[in-house]
DNA sequence: AAGTAAATTAAACGACCGTTTAATTTAAAC
DNA sequence: GTTTAAATTAAACGGTCGTTTAATTTACTT
C-alpha cells in the first residue's frame, strides 16, 4: 500500500520527501537533463539511484508524476531565489536591472540540471500541469522586470516606450542560448566541457557583463536615437 | 533491394529525392517538430504520409537517417538564404546588421517546423553528424555577424570592443526564445495559437524592431557609456 | 509477351517501455 | 513475541518501438 501523502493533495501543500525519495528525484533529474525525459527509462533511474524499478511507481505514482514532482520541487527553489529581487527595494533602477540579470543567471548556474531540463521539455510540453508551472514562473519573471523598468521610466533614468515583453525575451533567450549551447561555446573558447567552473568564470562572466551593458545602452536616454 | 544512391555517398553530393521521399520527409518533419523526434514513431510517420512502415527503412535506412536527411536538406536551404547577406556588399554597417536580423527571422518564419525541430533537438543531440551540421551553421552565422560588426568598427559607425560572440548569442537566443515560447506569447498577446499569420504580424514584427533598436543602441557610440 | 529489377505490402521479430502483481523482508507498535 | 503496516523485491504484463523478412505488385526493358 502506498504512503498516505500521495493520495490527494492540493497545489499549495508543501510535500515532505524522504531522503530516499529526494535521492531518487536528484538522480532522475540528472538523467532527464542529460538524455531527455523520453530517452530516460525508469530502469535507468532505478539503476542509478540503486532502488527497485517498482519504487518509482510506489513513491510517485508514475514516471510522469515523478517529473511533475521534480518540477514542483525546483520551481519552489526558483521562486525563493526571485524573492531576493523583490526585497531589494532601495536599489537604483539600473542596479535593479543588473540584479535581475545576475539573479536569473545565478538561479540557472546553481541548478543547471533543472534548467536545462526545463528549457528542453518546455518545447515539447504536452503536460498541462508542467505548462502551468512554467507559465506562472514566466509571468512572475516578466512582472519583476516590468516593475523595474516602469520605475526607471517614471524616475527619469530610462527612456519611455520600452517594450518590456521583448526585453524579457532577450534576457531569458540569451541566457538560455548560452546554457543550451554549452558544448559549442566550450569548443569556441577552448574550454573542457566537463569543467563547469571554467565555463562559469570564462563564459558566464562574459555573458553577465554583456547583458548588463546591452540593457544599459538600450534603456538609457542616450541610447534612444531615432 | 534498396535504391542505389543510399549505398555510399560523400558529404558534398547533393541527393536527389523522389516526390514520395520528399513528401515523407515533410510529413516526418511536421511530426518531429510537433511532438519531438522521440515521441514520433515510424508508424505515425507512415500513417501520415500514407506509405508502408517498411518504406522508411527502405528509403532512408533508418528513422535516425531520415532525421539526418531532413537536416541535410533544410540546412542547404538555410545556407542559400544566408547568401543574401554576403551578396549585400553595398549596405551600410547599420543596414547590414538589420539585414542579418531580418534574414535570420525570415529563415525561421519560412521554415518554422525545421527550426523548431533544430532548436529542440540540438539540446538533446547525441548524433555526431547532426551536431556537425549545426556547428557549421552556427559558425557561418557568427562569421557573418562578425564581418558586419568589424567593418562597422573600422568605418567608425560602431564603437570598439564589441563582444560579437555574445551579441550573436543574443540575436539567436532572443529569436529562438520567441519561437519556442509561441504558445505563451500567443496567450499574452491574445492571439489564436494556430493563427501563424497573426503571430508573425503582431509578435514577430515587434521582435524585428526590438532587435534592430537593441542592436543599434548597443553598437553605436552614443550607447557606449561607462 | 517475357523477364527483371524496383516498389510495396502484411506480418513477424526481438527489444525495451512503464506499470502492476504477489510475495517477501523490514521496521515499528503493542 | 506477536501483530500490522510499510518497504522492497523479482517477475510478469500488455503494449509499443524500430527494423527485417519474404511475398507480392508495379513498372520498365528487351
């Protein structure tokens, strides 16, 4: 008989997982991110996490619900990280934009596997529950950026008429592109692909300053010619 | 016995496909783009293209080689489209950047399915042949942009010290993000997702002008403060 | 019209998939 | 120490996968 907490639960409830379950989720995430959800079998996961195949259904109900559990778990983390930005009320608009850029990159860097999985699976998404989770996160991300830009406009730091929606597309698109093209970028910059620390210090550092300068130029008055 | 042209061939040779084969590739591409490569079975393809399952192996050797054939076919198209940029020698650096942006967006718009497939599968890529094809394309794309930027720098239109590698990441990342988030964007802009024409006129038009302004601000002298 | 190679078919192949079963072991409560 | 529920297991389930076979039809050459 399965453990009781899997029976019926609402969205809001935080689920407490056992050590074994967390280990299972972590191994599964690693495999999902590396090989894709479809290309990872429950047998792969079970082998890697050193549990019986049946435990996946026993713990999570199904392979798909395991994926949902992983998403719910990590999106909670992401939400917590984003709170940093909301708290930073006393920053100037320019500094706030910088912080948004840094925070987003930090969130991915800290949890690379999950973000790679999310970027990869969001294209293929048939699962309504996952789509809803990602949609909520995108909306929150956009609103954070919009608040910062609108404030900057009102206070006269930024020019008027900025298309925040498109600007958000640029931020998330550029960062995602960097992480999904890791292999290619490592080749170009002559970095060992497995060396994530080198990737972060050499390439992601470039990415940070590029985005900050790009946004500053675009948002500032001087940048607004024509 | 299979048709002779599948026996042994070099990279360079252009392959001539029969009408039936092209139809098969087109239907397969449609399904791959819609549901992902792994989620599309050869039975799905055969049913949609109205051929026997065995014809896929008979024509292309395997499902994977069918994917390779689709990539080779469409990447040839992309290469031809990019030639437009090389030919446009008499344009000013600013106009040339605009043309690169437009051409890249045109290439995707004209062949949406293939690009969605490519963006989706490049994350998961195990296949060396496909990776090589995509790598070559990325390098060509980068070089086009680098040539335009370097010329603009030399002629004094652009500021010095522009990180072209990161700028390319921004262009391709932003555009890819727009196309992979079509569903979400259509919700936000209240457009029917199936209405691709509306997506192009309302959202992609915004994307074009956003990117052009963004790049202009970033590349120009005035934009270079700090 | 006969001969021949290409095209097409239905059926079967073995492999792997996610899930479930039923039996057994483990652990905690009394 | 017995009872009881949770945890774990090996095995089997039905289904789908990509590919191959062997037989048949089609189309073209002589």
